[in-house]
């Protein structure tokens, strides 16, 4: 069962306030008997101004869903909208401009340019696009992320947590409609990871951004407003106001389900709502 990421629940036919949404989102790799169905007819709404975490077992389709919503990969079937703009079917050049102007990205690898200082890394996407940053907004982001005294430092002179903060500032600098974060704390120690999660939380609460984060960490997911759980390419559950304990308990249910052998004549894929 596919479930919209909106809290509180609203009529699915009226996705008002959705920063992004998809209907019948499907992605298959390969063809014939070797085809792998990574996403299976997913319907999802990403609520504007909220922090949504996406979780599930390895291979459940969580990163695939993020890539399709962000226009980083093409769909096999279905439709995707960013705000009121349908992005499925856009040409490569149009997609590139849309991602540059309306979406921010954070990845497990920081992807900083080693020869540029922190400020230059933050403004790099806008510099490439020939755009001038909104100076007041940029200063606000820098102060919110605590980078004021690190702007002239090269990446090699920054800790892992500081580098990820720079990556976060880069994602925020153009004031995008939506920020996608793929395992943003994966390469950080626990203290630095908590700092980055706090900054993402502040991006939603103080900067009025919308964040979608793929993570395997229940503690990280607990910083979100809503957690979506994927299994076998489908959204099977959601959890508003998550706690680490509740998320961990829900993930344990996945382990139990997938450890059970299928009954005679039954399909091996189990789906829960």
C-alpha cells in the first residue's frame, strides 16, 4: 500500500501544500526474466515545510524514490511533480535547470572542491549558473549553520562535521523548494552527525525549508516530522512524530517478516500497512 507523506492526513486528491508528489511511480531495471522492480506504483506527497525521513531494508527502493523525485533518474512509469511542475518528460537541459534552481542536494560524500574555500564551495552552484546569491539569505544560512569563522578555510582544514555543514549551506544557499539528503550523516561520528541533523531540523523550523532524508539510522529519523517506510519497492507504513525506539521497533518487524519462509502457494513478498 502506498501512503502520502503528509501530516496531518489530507484527501489524497487534494495535494495542497505538497513540495513534491508522485503518482504510480515505478522504476524497473533490466528486462524480461532478469528485470528488477525497484519501485512498484508508489503514490507519495512530500509536505511543504516539513522534514520527511525515508527508511527501509537494503534494496527497498528508498534511494531510487529520492532520485526519481529529484529528477536524477528517469521513471519507467508514473508521474512526478515538483510543486505544480510535472518533471517527468522534461528534456535533460530543462531537468538540469530545474535541479539547479529549485532543488538542493546533500550526500554522504561531501563533494566539496578541495581548492576552494568554504564560502566558494557554498556559492559554487550559483556561480556556475551565473547567479548572484541573495546576500541577506546567504548570511542567515551561514550564521544558522555556525560557519562564520570557517568561511576562508579549505575543506582539508575542516572537520568532517564542518565539511558537511558547508555541504548543507551549499544546498540551502539558493533557497531551494526542496532539499534531498541521502545518508548525510553516514561518514560522520555521532557528535558531528547530531550537529548536522540539528542543522537540517533548523533548516525546516527556522528557514522554512522542506527536507527529504534517506537514512538507515533510527536516531537520525527521529529528527524528522514523519518517517516513511519502504519495503519491496512500496511504501508500507508511515510514522508521524517518530522516536528512536518506535522507529527501531518498526524496523525489527521488517527483519521478522523477511526472515519468515513463504507458505506453500504464497508469494514471498509481505506488505503491511
